C-alpha cells in the first residue's frame, strides 16, 4: 500500500490521476432491467473535510439486494458528494461506499440501507487506515536542534510484524517531524529513525514499536540516541605520593599505550601534554587492551609510570578513571 510522508505544517495535497476505472461510465454492473426507481445517495467525511483533505479522488459504489447479490457497481468522482442511480426495481438495497486514494488504496468506507424512491440517504465515510505522526529530537543538551546535533537528514523506516519494510525514505532533518499515511490498522509496526550527517554517516538512532489504531496515531517526540561506531575513552592522571600535579613532579608529557593483552601489536601510542591531566580519545574499536602510561620530563626521560593493566572498551563512552603514576627507580 502506498505511503506518503507529510512534513509538519505541510498541506496534504493529492495529485489526481486519470484512470479509466475511476471515471463515470467506465463500466460496472448494470442495474436490473425494467426498473424505474431511483436510489439517492450522498456522502460526507468526518468533520465535513473535503475530498482533497481526505486524500480521496474516487468513490466506489456497490449496491446489493436483500440476498446479498451484487446488483450494481460503479465509480464516481469524490467531488460530486452524491449521486442518483436510476432503473431500480422498488425495494430496499444495501449500499456500500469506498473512498479510493490516488494509488487505488481504500482510505474511507461506509454503508447504509437505501429505499428506492425514498429520501436521500447521507452516508458518513469513516477512515479505515492508520496514520503515524511523530516529531524528533536528539539526546543532547538542546534536545531539539538538528544543527547542534550535526544531523542533516533523517532516515525513516517502518517495518510490519512480518518483517516487511512498508516505508523507507530519507527526509530533511529540518522538517522536525511529520505524518505518514495509509497503514493497516490493528497491526504492530516498528518505527526506526536514523540521523545522518552531511556525509551520510549515521550519528543518531531510535526505535519505537506501536500497534496502530484507526486514524491518527501520534507518537509524540521520538528522541534519537547517539550511535557510536568506536570506543571513546576518557582518562585522568595524578602522581604519587599525595596526588601531585605535573609541575610538582617535573613531568611535561605523558605517553599512553594500548596494546594487545598478549603483547605484540600496539593499537594506540600517544604522547600528549601532561597538563591539564585529562584526555579523551575515540580512535580505538571496542575490545580488550593492555594499557600503561608513562610520565616524561623535559629531557625526554621516562620518570614516572603506571602499573600495566587490562581494560575493556565498549562502543560509546568509557571512563578509565584517574590513573596514579609512580616514580621510577
């Protein structure tokens, strides 16, 4: 079924497709011969919205006799808002209306009993699909701003309970949200949002499950969380004894080494200024490393070192705490 994304604040416009089966007199079942009666049917949408606002271009009309046999069917422009059908034998008939969207999907339906040569019957059409409405924000201090989050596009993917992807589009982050139309009601869906930067790198992600009711399903604000493809670690240091600082022990640089626990391969070997006694890095993948730090004086000599230990880094933030470096003998 065709799905459409409407950004927040946009007008849901419908492009009318000229398809023969949706035009008057393109065919259908003719009423019984010899009848002279009329069926008068009007239709309306909830809250008296227009055909365009309902997303309906064609009304399909079916007429059944008391035994349930199809006596007549045809299609009419929705904008007529009513029709009179002639040549019926006097009786009471069941009339079923279906409102079709531009891609042939049934969006609205309604039914009523109608007497031949009786009063005009007004059938109120009810929405038979589900729409999903949501906005997005980011797990950041501002919690709302695309620019501050570094996000240019939002990928929207909606998957049904069978695992079939029913909607998959990328929209502007600046849309801030919107409505996606025409899902099957009473079904469970997985809604996935991915925030991409200008280079197409996924920075944020969120996932929501929802069993849809008829009509609009407002999910509110979906907060996307940061996606980490690397292990980010932060570390601080001090010097024994008594938590001395860099100046007090004459250390100008520190060297951090992350290697394989079994020895051999070195994955990170970084020498940085001892001040301000803290450092953050995101060059390593998740895994287990052997970690050691050295303190280096102005002459390039290693004067302090930490004990060597194994650390496990996971995707996202890893706080290694404060490392104590001891004087080398």
